[in-house]
C-alpha cells in the first residue's frame, strides 16, 4: 500500500496548492479587466476541481472493500492493487460503484476543462508578448464574455457524453475510459500548441524585453516555458504510459513498475504549477536559509536583487547591437508628462507615483522592440536615442497607443484636465497621463555632436546643437502630441509605407531657438487611429515647461529638490521614485555597463577619424 499512501499525499498537496492559488488569484487580481488574469483563475479553479475529485476518489476507494467496487477476481485485483494502489480502477475499468463512478467522471471532466482552457490561456499570453499591450479594459471584458459563452459548452458536452456512457453501461467501464484517453489526447494537443507558441516568440524576437533599461528574459516567455516544462515532466509521461498500457495489454508486466512511479509524479503536477505561478523566491530562500551555505545564500540574494533574469554572456553578445547606443546620426526622442508638477502636488502623491510607474514601464518595455537607447531621465522626462527615423517614429506612435489603453489608477481620471478621459463620439482619444514627445535627427549640418560615456552610470550622453533642438521640440507640444522637425517629416511623407503604424503628418508652424540661432519648422505626427486628437491640440508653438535638466546635473535629475506646492509626503514619494530609477540604472551598469561602455567608447573614437565630430570618455 506504499503507492496508495504516496498517491494520496501527492494529490492532496496538489489539491491544497491549487486551491490556495485559486483563492490568492481571486483576492489579489481584478479579474474582469484582463482575460489573461481571468483565464489563469479559471485554469487553476479547474485544476483544483480535478485534484479535489481525485482525492475524494482515492479516499473512497481506500474505505470501500475492493471486491464491492470491481467485477474482476480478488486475486487479479489484489496483485494490481498492491502495485498501482488507487490507480488500479482507472487502468482496469472495473468499477460499478455509483459514488466511485461519479467521482471519476467528475475528475475526468475537470481535467478536460484544464486541457481546454490551456488553449486560450497560451493564446492570450502570446498576444500580450507579441504586442506588449492588452486590448483595454472594455475589449478585455468582451473577450472574457466570448470565452464564457463558448468554452463551457465544449466542457459540458464532454460531461454529458461521459455521464451518459456511465449510466448506460452501469459504471466506470472501458467506454468511459476512452473518454479519459480523449482527455489525455487533448492535453497532448495543448502541449504541442504551447511548444508552437514558445518557438514563435523565440523566432519573433519576443524572448527578451527591456525592463528598467536592462535586457531580461521576457516574463511571459518564462511562464509559458515553465508551464510547458511541467506538462512534459509531470503529465505527459503518465498519459503516454497510460495510453500504451491501454492499447497494448501484453506490455503490462514491463510497464507496471514504471506506471506506479509515474502516477505519483503525475499527482504532483498541480502542486508544481501552483509553485511556479504563485510561490515567492524570497519566501523559499527564507525557509531554506538554515540549511544553505553562506556563499550560496549571498549569490542567490544578489540575483534576486536584479530587476529580471540576467542574460548569459553569450546572449548578451547576441543582443549587443540592440543594447548599444546609436553613434552615427542618432535620432533623439525627448518626452515629458503634461502637468506633472501639478499632479505631484495633488494630495499625498500616491496616485501620481502609481501612474508614473505605469508610464515608466510602458516607455521602457517598448525600447528593445525599436532598438531604443535610454540616455537618462530628467524628472518625469525621458531622453532617448534611436538608430533610425522609422524606429523612433514607430516607438512614439506605439507608446501613445499603449498609454491610451493602460490600466491607470481610477483616481487619476479627472484629477486635472490633463488626465481627464476624453472621447470623440464613441472613440476614446485621451486616457490617463498625457505625454508630449519631440523627435529630431542629428546630422552633420547641425554641428558637431559630442559623445561622452558617463563614468558613474556607464551611459552614453550627447552634447551638441542636435540635442538642444530635440530638447526644445520635446517641450513644445501638448500632452499626447508628437512633434518632429522638417527632415523627419519629409522622411515620413516619402516613406510612409515603411512605417508599421499608420499616421498623418501636418505642419504646425515655426519656432526659434535663440541660444543656437536656429529657426525650426515643426510638424505633428498623429496615429491615424487617434486623428481626432488634432482638434484638441494648440495651434501655436510655445514652451510648455522649463528646459530639461542636463544629464550631468545628477542631483536635480534624481529629484532631490522639493518643488513648490508639493506636500512633504508627495515630495518624499517623488524623491523615492527618482532614487529607485537611479538605483536601477546603477544595477544595470554593474552587469552591462563596463562592456557597453568600452564598446561604445571604441566605436565613438572611430568617428574622430571619419570627421563626424569628436568624442571623449570622461567623468561628468
């Protein structure tokens, strides 16, 4: 009876783990605004139902006399029962007991639900990984309702079919056993689908993301890979052995010992999935601290302090081109949040802190896709550089669309006119923080562009007229507006078909920059989907904010000063947010900075020979 005890224990652990996970997801997540969250909840609820039904079945089998539940000889079932324990009835289709049949049919249906819900879950995870955004709360709700009306129909149909077979045949027989084999086949198909999704993400360049300025393995890619691995290790081996045992009874003796171990491992699948989904690495580290060597503990803690899973040296080299700053004719993008100071002054600053974190995540998560390079942050503003005009423009268009559908704090809407939701007809055109953006491409005619590698952050910084122009253009627009200079506009008009996101280009006016004695023609670029925004934008060009803080002035850029109008708590939250940015930047420097700094410096020095300007490596 050893296998019986092991099976009940392992299945009980899975039942408890999936139950706790289901409750935890329900309490910690707002399920109706995200189809992925909702599908994860339904997935684990179905897994919990399966484990609970199997545990109840195992206990019932242990309590009932074996002969009362079977139509095989005592000698036959005793031999099998000593090896397979409570799994004997599943493999030899021998139960005519009503309660056992009910529990088995219920468990089979719940397992079928797990297999069926895996398909939309993997699909939705692929959609988020591919687009780096969801559909918005309203459309996500529609998608959830679509799943609610269709997927349960398939599950209920399976339940009706197996229940009918059990009723007609008088118990759990070979006919109902075929339904279980159909479940195994469905799970195998879902496993193949997950493999296809993971391969597609890897080949499509979505295996990595730029998180807080550092390239890390995509969390969605990791989650799909882990689910797939658990399926392969804990589930597939048992199902394949079960099918072989059913199809080839002559191989029963050879498979008997294997199927016993396999059944216990299979019972742990729910526990393994729950651990990979909800278990905290920090919690596990604290539990294992007493038996962990000090040096190992230190290495693990250092790894947990990183913002993501660090890449291996080989993977870092592969992604070096994406991570390195543009050195020849960079295209600058300067961004800022409209009315950010006023928003920080509202209340204790908690709403603005949460909104700024969402804003930062959106801007940074899109950088890798378009080979963007984060030069620095100045307050709530971002200073970025791109390799081409197309990538810079697509980045800005993409970010504007993501900001529109982001899940902003409810308190943010209507806090100020700059955060009020606005619609044109039924189409939403403004929601949440409004970010102005300016794009300018650096060319030789603008004058020399000085490239420096900051000795502390390891970041490439740019000094010259081109950077000043980009800075000014970034300050001219309204929130949600993308302004560009003449060369960028001309390129967009000529090569509009190369830009993945449809947009329109319109002339706004001229603007003078006295400090470099320049006059600019300024144009606006608006996503076609948000063309109604044009009527909300100002028709005159004027500076909306003070000039951005230079990257070298680290104290101001990190928010050490308390702006007038902010409460002490709001100022503390603002300063803490900026300090977190600086800490993340230094963590990135520890892992990638030395390599990137040397690489960038070597390429920058090459520009001296070609006459593009001059570069030097110095502390600021």
